[in-house]
């Protein structure tokens, strides 16, 4: 009986002195992986393909350089999720944390670090032949990204628009406006 009281007292003290965890899209705090938290899509990292595989298979690559503890990267995360939603398996989407880039000075065009300028977020779209179609820093619009992907893949732009909708103070997700095609068809 005494053990139960001691345990209960310790448990109550623990809950009284534990600080709650906060996450915020507009701070440079580390909250965890930004894609499941701020974009609702944890399947983006790790990327299923590498740049060298993508170039070898002559596929259009979308490189997105980011940091998990960057407010601007957190704000751009729903756009990256939107690229996945719109283009699915038509492109190789490769989000890369700059913490994981190789610091080797002898980089080639097959190394993602070759394209990084030193600022985040940065979006680079490369066609299957290795030509850079888009290289922009900051918040890049869906239209610019779609135009470059269309040029790289030769596919028609989707006939619906994508908007980012927030459903609480820090979560957002992309949604297709005008999309009427049922799932699985």
C-alpha cells in the first residue's frame, strides 16, 4: 500500500514538473521531421531515389534542399508535398536536408551538393539529360515548379490547381481544387 502511495506521489510530481512540447512553423526551432508535422506527408523522407539513379534512368529530378529547424523550410514543406500529390511517380522528388550533404570539394553534376547555393529552401529541377530547368531559392510557386516539370517530362500540366490549406496553427496540407477524378482510377 505504501509503494502505491509513493508511486502515485512520484507520478503526480512528474506530471507537474514536465514541460509541454511546443512546435511552431514560424520559428527556427527543431520540432522533428518537417514533412509529417507541417505537410502531412512523412513518406517524402528519406527519398526513394537518388540523383545519380534518376539521371541514370533519364528521369526528371526535383531536388529540394531544406533544414528541419528552419521556419522558411517549414513554410515550404506543404509545397513539396503538393509536388508529390500532383506529379506522383512522373518525377523523382528528392528532398534533402543540407545537414546530410557531403562536404567533398570534388562534387560532380551527379552529386546533389553540386547544385546547392548555401540558402534554404532551394528547389532545383533537372531533366533526364542533366539540364537544370529551375534553380530558385525561397518560396517557389507551384506554377514555376509545374512549368519546369512539364518542360522536363514532356507531360501536360495537371488540369486542376493546388492550394495549401491550413487546418490548425501549424499543420497544412495541399489539396487539389477542381479535382474530380476518383481515387484509384
